[in-house]
C-alpha cells in the first residue's frame, strides 16, 4: 500500500522558474489529496505527471495568494476536461467565498459538485476519515488563520499465514473474518484464533504538513512520532529577525520542531526567492536534526 | 523606435506544457502594455525574460479564466518586489470586482496605486492616448462581452536634414519647432520652412488583438491596413461547428478577416489543446492569406 508525497512547489510567495509556489500531492492508499494550490499548480502537475482528475480532496492551509491562486484554474481545467466526480475542499473560513465569487464573475458553470468545509480559526482534531485514512488539523502560527494537517493511515487487514490456515481445515469463507482479527468457530465446532493463522497488519504511516508558520512549540503535540514532516523554512538564521516579523520559520527552527516531535524525517520548503541555493538551510538544519531533505520541485517522498 | 509583441501564451482554456493561456506583452516606444493575463503569465514572463515591473497598462479582453487568472498573482508579485509605480487596468465591467474581492480575501495591501477603467459592452474608439501612442477598442463576438484592442503609434517628430539646416544660418534654438513641422522666422527676419530642412517622420505602425471571437465581419472596420494582426484560431475547419457553438474562430476565418482588412501580417493563437501540432491551422489559413504565423510561446514579433 503506497503512501507518497509529491512536492509540486518549494518556493515562497514569489514563484521563480525553479521553485513554484506551495502545493503537494499526497497519494495514500489510492486516495489523492492535494494540499495547497499556488498559481500554476496545474502546470506543475502536468510537468511532473501527477494526475489531477483523481484528486478527491483539497486541503488549504490559509488564504494567502501563493497557497490558493492556482485553485480557480485547476477547477476550471477539471471541468473543461469533463470531470463529473465530486470534490471536497477543506480550508479556512473564506475559501468558499474566494472561489464562488470568482466562479460567478468568470461564468464557471457547475460541471461537478464541490463540497466546502470551512475550519474554525483554532480548530483541532479529525476533519476527515474513511476506511483507509484519517486527517486531522491543528493551528499554525501565521499572520492570518492557518491550518496544519496530519494524515494517518488506518491499520489495514491482518495478512494470512496460508500454511497455518490450511492446517486448520476450515473453509476459506472464514478468511475475511480471521483477517479482520476475529476468532471463528466453524460448523463442525473447530475453533481458530485469528492470531494463530494471520500476521499483524503492516505498521501504519503518517505525514504532517506545516506551512506557513512561525516557530510554534504547540505544533509538536500534534505531530509526535510522525514518519515524515514537512515544515516550512522560509529563511536561514541570518534572516531570523525577518522570520519573526513575517511569522515564518528558519531552517533551524523547523529542525528543532522535528527533533522535539521525534519525527523520523523532515522535508523543508517555502524557500524565499532571495536564496540562490539551499546549502545553508541544509547545513543549519543538520546541526539540530539529521534526516533533513531539501526537495526540488517534482520530488517524490515515499513514506 | 521599437514596436514589438511578445507572445506569452498561445493555448486556449486548458494550459499545456508547451502552450500557456493567453497573454501578450506589447513594447511600443518604451511603453509596456500587457494584454490579457492567464494563469502563470508571471512565470512565462520570467521564462522569456520579459520585465513585468515596467508594465504601466494592462488591457483585459474578457472575463474568462484563461485570460485573467494570472492577474492576482502578477499584481501580488509586483507588490512583493516593491513596486510603487501606478498601474492602469482597462477591461470589461467586472474586472475591478474580480480583483478587489480577491485582494480583500487574501489580504493583499495596496503597495502601489491601481487605476481601473471598465468598458461598456459595445464600446468603440480611443480608450488611452499619450504622446507616443493611442489605443482603441472595438467589440468582438464571444459568449460574454469581449473587447478587441488596436494600438497605433503616433507620428514621431520630423527628422533634421542637417546639411540643409546649416545652410540657413538660423540658430539651433529653432530646431525643435522645425522638427514639429512649423515654419519659423528668426530675429533677423530669415524665414525657414520646416519641409525644406527636415525629412518626414517614419511611418507609424499598428497592432490589433482579437481574442476570443467568432467570425465577425464588423471587426474589419476597426483593423483596416493593420501592420500586424493577432486573431484567435482555436479550431481548424473540421471543428467548424464547434467554433460556431463556442463563439470561436477557425484558422481560415482568421485568415479571411486578415485578408478583408488588408492586414500586412497575421499571427494565429488560442489553439485548442486537442491539436498536437498546428500544421493544419497554417495550411488552411494560407489558402486564404499568405503572411500567416503560428507562434510558439515566447516568440517575438517586431512590427
């Protein structure tokens, strides 16, 4: 079961030729979830061969242009290419008005249903759940209400130990129940314990997205032991004052959050266009946390 | 004095990797005028090294997404990079609300003044004029109110015939007046005729932009003898019915407009993403009009 993140844009507010604005595609157990959608996200998706008609859920962190200006164009293209499947958009208060007022002005018809869910400013906890995964939100600390997201796989079924099962002699029709973890008794009274004929499910994995945010310790409670953490690192140490002023983080601060949360791996992003390369981001973060990655646009991280 | 058009996007509603949505930069006598601004126009500008802080005027043809979705991001970037110079935006009714409602939602501050001028649905005639050029508008025929634009250089000064001027013996202080076309009489009563000591100004050039539009003969009156005509050609002959349904044109129809208007050269564009190459567009247009060009994104036409 695959769980991967494709980084569609690694830049901050001003897009450059090498670093687009924030957007990430999460593919988790055949679910396609887009987080944020800066301008030209649909073009980045084409460039990196990411299928956008499969997206069923879009999560928006906050209403700054570099996180939402690509949304009207993406939805327009989905409609023009014949999408009928419903789409859910979860984000801050105002996301619905942002889209619907534009759609009205440009005369975009409703080719497919869009369900909106607007979060409260300080909302915490689960906001989406199905049989495969659950998504929770938590507040970040930015100039406007901003939401972090955490995606957790749910445990899958246990896996069959075929040799052990065959020795029990019970009918194959009991397999599903045994895989679900329940013990069974067959028609002839034979009792089979699930744990005797199945292996445990694979460990579940988790991903968290934290952009844009100042250094904010309460985040840690929501991302403990996360397998992969994305935390913005707009600046390096030298611009620490600028980070404070603009409610952004430095690479070191992102690393400190990863360390304190006992994250396994950390991806940085939302790099200010002032930096020609990210070597200093990497060096500074690695003084605090080992497993740090500086992604390029289009880079894929398997979780 | 240079007058050139940089084609920033040659595609129709759905952008592809090779063809962006509609936008063109017109550089005319040190004026920078942007026409239309589909999604990712600011990125195309970077790609093709087109300076966007110099843009003083943006003309918008109509309120379909592929002509305006790049405008909020471009203006946001202009602000973030410190622009102070005023910007004028001329377009259909609704363009002001389209931008200002978004700016309010995403909290974009007013870093520089933006002046809006909204056109009436069937408006014709001059909408902008300065000492170097004049811009007029005329109605196109599309599903919603859509405006064509024509940019005409104004005659420059006459050019000095230095040898003839020197023979008159009058003071250099009369040169400006003579270049403006006026005759002069100096302090000692010597009369000098402008036409005796100056050459005529260079011929003025003109450019017209027609997108999006059905085949619409009244356009011809507004673009007679134009030096360079851009006319949309979304479809080829085979999709003629689709052109009628969607109020777009075929390559042949664009060529017929160019021929009837006695245009000198014709650029096609707004190509539907269904076409892998534009050979048929070119062939079909050339059955009617010789001087046809199929631009690539980034191509520059000197007028």
